[in-house]
């Protein structure tokens, strides 16, 4: 048991609602205190001393890390209960587990006995399976981060350590403890789940031997140690010795997954085939550290022995399998080489005597050309992800989770049928494309990929796109893709490929991806090749073929065939620092790339030969963060800017600086864009400047809410529009006079790191990528007049629940997401309110809000069957979780101080809203899951109305728990939504569902009112009433408003979401009538209903 030490003078005595009673420990990150809540429950409170709480980026990154950590199953790690800031210090509150670390235990009691060691291995590998399934790489798995609790081991301290480091970090960017780091981590490369398996093997070795396998205490010492040819595992008995040996191979792609390690532990015949094993007491094997060849079957767990992994279906939709990502079906079966698929000396496109790489191969098909399987599972489909169809491969078991086809031993048992946290094809380890596509579908970020600041230029053609005049209005989302990249998107460009517009994105995950520009659907496999973050991408035409040009932190420039997705030629070398920005143009009829670097230089490259043009262009006194190309007096020029705050112009025909440098910004210049007459720049000084090329005149856009880090321009109807994407997650538009244009475009969670614009079929489109790893497309020719406020309050996944209430006299929308967080935001401004409310360990499916005992309270329910109550004015959790459901909580309503919930078990459950105590036994009746609830007063009694997959609605007396009357029938499918209203003094209900209709009901007589209301073209998932109107929404992504009395639709359908709408709320706010909608496109939007 850990010793609780007394508090020191100056230590805090309380944090939030917790009393601090002692010190648990202190480390490089901060101090851990023992706290007591109002129910005398103990918690651990870590106050971060190593984090600058005054820095916005640090606070956002800290918040993101906490949220990612909260996604891991609570059985294997301590639950995160909350976080915030106290006395200018960030803090985190977590579950308190009495126990000592594995490090402390072994040092005081010696090595573990074989049976205890096996139990530890099983439990910790199970934890890694869960962590990797959540899309997380621990990065610092070591004995001190394994907590031996009274009911088993817990893995702790992941996420935060990656972002902020600790006292064991000796090299910038290399995080972890040297004695337990993998070779790729020591080398400063990007790490994958395979790195955790190397660290796991070293941790198990420590537990078995009582000492670290490697003695190096610094990164340099460890790097020297790992150069030895073999390591000694003598003293460890079988079967664990062979399992550890398979994890300690140098090549990460040759290590087993956590899933395979666990299989081999619980089914001995599934372990690696290591040949004749020594008897107990004999000297154990020495494990070679030299890399093995790809596909070498002598290495346990090699890629040749492992099959693809498939993604799970939506846990909220049991029995509905998922369709694998189309990109997953067209990958080569061999692992990627670190340098890509191009052999040294492959020809450049200008060398006509030799063909282009892949020239005679079929290109990747566009989405939609594959016929879907004709095998369809019964039951409800999953509309959470537009890429997921209601089909499954023929060999998938019911539930849509195909059995993994690979194991550590071919043909061995596979008792665990669940997906693995497959690694992306990152820099040191090039995993198979199929594994990348599967892991992408998990919708989870690698640790630390959440909120980052990326210097970025939007590089496009030398002349920005121009389109025909368009109607008044600006900015409606038309495409959205939440997954694909494993880290922040850093660059976006477009090109015409095969007669269609393609979007190309670059990412911190070291890859490029191609997308259909209209729909944001992926095209082909990810494109690896760079050895570090890809910072920028631009497109060009070389010998009639569309190519992409990229710059990377690996100091190289690369070219890519956009038809085949393959790299072209060898990397272009010359820069001595990271290549941060790329633009393309033509000079004397030849395609040329212009790049800017951290080495303070600008370089030109001939794209037909792959050779540099002239010497580096020097003059900047700091890193070059942005370049753009244009013409000046009829001559091609490049414009560059960066940390020295000055814009410089370069004659691309002579390679000399031309004109007068433009100064005026007072901080770094992050982005550049051009029009035929001007250059536009954006700076950390929170201004955008528009520089007239024909004069010294400059227009300045001031008062920006945050830094703009990416720019684009597009011509609309003869006038130019400037687009700026910023740290506040918003894309805004201005004309060249600096006046705002249209409505801000919102939807990204976190920074919008890249934006560009192009025309498709005469329609102006914008394309964006963000720190949330998503890409989005926007139609700049239209915007719904009903849009009032739109945004993402911070969710990093789809949103399926929303409620509208009042807190302190102002309207507040409360949303619950698939990211397991509850968030509040102002529906009039779209701005977040307070901090996220953490505690759920599964996606949130239902939300209700009401005033309880004079206080604003929200109740949320998740797919794991847990309800939680929240004080909205303080953000505090109220009491303990409410348990009792068997399966998902799908619906919640609150009436007369009673919470009524329904879900997958087909029963209604009642709770006292003030105390959380049970308000009576559960109420059975429905034969299938309950999908929606509403409540009202009927004949003086509080009544709940439930809607179910059994096609029925039922009325219930909330006080007695008895059913009222007969079920209401009439729908021809699953009933997904219900709401109530009072018309002329009579209570009525309205319902909707899979039959795409709305139906009205008189709750006194239990009879239908009129006929069905038709108009929706897909399932209707959500309803909300306000006065005599009802708002409906669903899978067709539109909102419709109806007159409850007449049943007539009011106005036109309201469009704006890029994904199915799962939840609605409506009410009065700011003197107007509003609706609030939540969608799987990650956004929550508000709509003004005055004109409907």
C-alpha cells in the first residue's frame, strides 16, 4: 500500500469539490494528492507543475489528452473523473486505487513467481488490447506505470506523459523512459502500438528477473545498448520466454499485436513456434535484434503470418455489422518499405525514354464502382458513419466483428474475436494498408494528435480558381470524412484526375490520402513514403499527368502520381531543415515547385527532372513558413514569409529577389494566398493583410478572434473571396476590401489546419482539414438562411444526444457524444460553455435536462447502460452513476422530479432526479429495445410515452409504473422518435421512425390525429416540439418544420448537416424560436425557426 504523506505548507487544501488530505507522490509532471469527495469517496488528484497553464495550446492539448485517456475501458486503467485549473495550475482527478507500482513491488519484494508473472502478463496484455482498440499508443509502458491494485493490475499515466513529457525525457520529441523504450522510439521515430509491445516485453522481463534487461539510464546509453546483436532472456521460463522474445525483435512490423500476445498466453498452442524449447533450468534463448526481412517466417508474428483486422460495428447498434472501408480492399499484401514502393533510380516523369511508375497498372477505382455484397443482416442499419453500410462480409459472425484471420502461430486457436488497435503506416514501421484502414475506422486518435499548431501554406495553382456567378449565400457543408488519417491534417490541395476533382491531404501521420472532392470519400490506399510529418502538399501537371508535391520534416520534397497513388522517383534533397511549405507554378513552360524550409531558405525544383533549379534563395532571417506563386509585371514570382515577419518576392526566371520586401506584421506570418492583383498574408498578430501588387497600398483585417493559420482565395461571380482557417476551429470569408462574406463555416473540433478552394462544375467549393484528423468539403454557393449558430463544442466523434435548457438565465445546449463526453455551448453564439464533463466510459446515447430542486441538471445515458447526473452551473457530477439497465440507454425524459430512462432491455427505469435513488421497479412491456421517450401531463398525471423497435408506442403512469391503455400502433417500422405538445389544452404526441413518416396522437383518447406526414426521404430519427410546431430530422440530413394542427410542412427543408441527424431540441432563446440539432458529422447546430 502506498504511504500517504502529510501535506506540506503551501499545498492546496481543496480542489473543486474535493478535500485534499495527503500526498500520494511527486514526479516530474506534478504532485499527486489524495482527495475526498462529498460522499467520502477517495480520489487521486494530480496537479500539473510542468505544464504552462497560461498557454492556450498547452491547455487545449491537456484537455485533449484527458479525453483520449478517458476512452480506455475502465477495467484496465484508472477512470478519469474530471479536470480543470486551480491557482493557475491544471489538475486531473482520477479514481484512487490503493496499491503499489510494479516497480516498487519488485524492488522491495523481488521478482515475481512464475504463476504471478503469468497473471501479470495476461492482465497487462489485456489492458494493451483495450488501449490499442481505443486507438491509443501508451508510449511509456514501464513498471512504474503498472499499478498493482487489490483486484488486479492497472495501466496508468498514458496520454498526458506523451504531451508534456517528464524528467526522464532527454531529447526533444522523444518521450518515455529509456530503459523501456523501443528502438524506433529511441530513434525519435513515430511510434505505433508495436512499440508498446516492445516496452511490455521489457516490463515483463523486469518483473521476472528483478532488474531491467537494459541498464542504460539515458537515451544515448540505451541507443548504444540496443546496437548489440542479441539479448539474454535466461531465467525466464516457457511459455512466457518465447512470447517476450517475439516482442523484442527490432522491426516493429515483426512483433505480434497485443491481441496475439494475449491469445498465446491464454491458449499456449497459439504462441510463437520457436522450435525445440529448453527444459526448465536450461539457458534460455538469445533474441536477435537485427532486423528480419519482410515476410520472414522465422520471426514470430511477422506480417506474413498475420491477417487483416476488421472494424467493429457501432456498439449502440447490436447485430448490425459494418462494411470494411473500400480502401481496405485494394492494398498490396506486402508491407510498405520505409522509402515507399519506388526503387532507387526510378525515372522522373520528364525522362520520356522510360515509363512512369505504375503507368501500365490500373488506377484505383472511384468510390461507388464496387457493387455491395448482397448479404444483408436483418435489423437496423448504422447511420453513424456514412462509410458504413448495412452489409457484412460473408465470413463475418453476427454482430459484424469478423474473426481475425491471423495469429502468432498459423492455424492456432483464436479465442478472442475482436479488432486490434492496428498501427498506422508511420515512419519507422510501415504497416499494411489494410491495418491502417481498419484502425482508422476506430475513430480514435493516437495520443497527442489532438490539438496542434502547424505552420501551413495553402499551395495551389499559380492562378486561383474562378467560377461563374452564384446565388447569394455562402458555405454549406456537403462532404465530411472523420477518419482516414491518424493525426492532424496539415495540408490540402486539389487536382483534376480522370475528369473528376480530387482532394489530396497531407498529415502528421507521415502519409498522403486521396479523396473524392465532392463527397470526401477515400480513393485508394494511404500513400506512405516520407520519414516524418508531411507538412505541405501542392499539385501540378507534369507531362500531362496530375502529380502531388509534398514537403516533410524529413527535410525532403517528394512527388506522387495521383492516378496510381505511387511515389515518383527519389526524394528531392537539398534543404537542411524541415520543408514546411510547397507551391507550384510554371516557368518558361516547365512545371516548377517552390519550397520553404526551417533552414531559412527558399528553393526551386524542376518537376520534370527532379533536380533543384539554381542555388537556395536566401534573405530570410527565420524559418520560411509560407510560400505562394503569382505573376508580377508578367513575370512568374514567388512570395515567401515566415518567422521574420517580412514578405519577400523572388523572380523565378532569375532566382533573384525582386521588388521591395513588405513589412508590417508584428508576429510570425503563417500563411499566404494570392489573387491576380494582390497577396494575402495571415499572421500570429491576429491580422490578415491584403497587399496590392501594383502599389504600396495594404488593407488590414483586424479583430480576428484567433490566429489564422491557413489561407485560400477563390473567384465568385467576378469578385475574389479570401478564406481564412484558424485556431478557433472556424473558416471565415472576406472580400478583398476586408469585409466579411457569408456565414462562418464550423464543424471541425479544434484547429482548422488547412484550407483550399477550387471549382467543380462551376460550383465554388472549399476543402479543409483539421487537428481532429477530419477532412470536410463546403459548397460556397449556398447557405441555409435558417442557420443561426453552428459549431462543434469540442466533440471528437459523432453526437447522438442533445437537450436545451437555461443556466443562469441564458440558453445552453447540452450534447453527448460518441467520444464519451458531455459538453455545453451557447446556441445563440455557437461558443462552448465551461469544460467537458467526463465520466462516461462508453458513447453517450441519450440526454435530458431540467430544473431539479431549483438547480439546472442534465442526465446522460450511455451505450454501457450507465446514467449520470450533472449540475450544469458548476459542471460537477451529482452522486454515483445510476445502474440497472441491461444494455444501452437509448432515451431519457424528466418529469415531476423523476428521471425515466429506456433502452436495449425494453424496460423503463425510474429514478429520483434529486437523489439518484430508485423511484420504483422497472416497467416491462415492449418486446424490443426502446428507442425514444417523451413525457407530459395527461388528466393531471405525469405520463411517459415510449417508442420502440417493436413498431409501437406505449403510455405509462410515471407515479404508479403501470401502463395506460393499449399500445399506439400505425407505424410500418421501427419507431425512433417521439415528442409531446399541448394543443388547445389537450396533450398530444408526435412520433416518427424508419417508415419515414410522422404521426400525431391524441393522448387522452389514444387515437391517431389525421394521416401520416410525409416528406422525409430516409429514416426520421429525431423530433422536437415548440408551441404548435414540430421539427423533424434524420438520415436524409435535413430538418423539416410542421404545423401540428394541420399537419402541413412549413417552409422548405433546412439543410446544413453533413451526416445523419440523431437528436433535436427546441425552445425559445434570445427572443426567438430555435431548434438545436446533433449529428454524426460531429457538429451541433442551432436554427432560427421564425421564418418557418
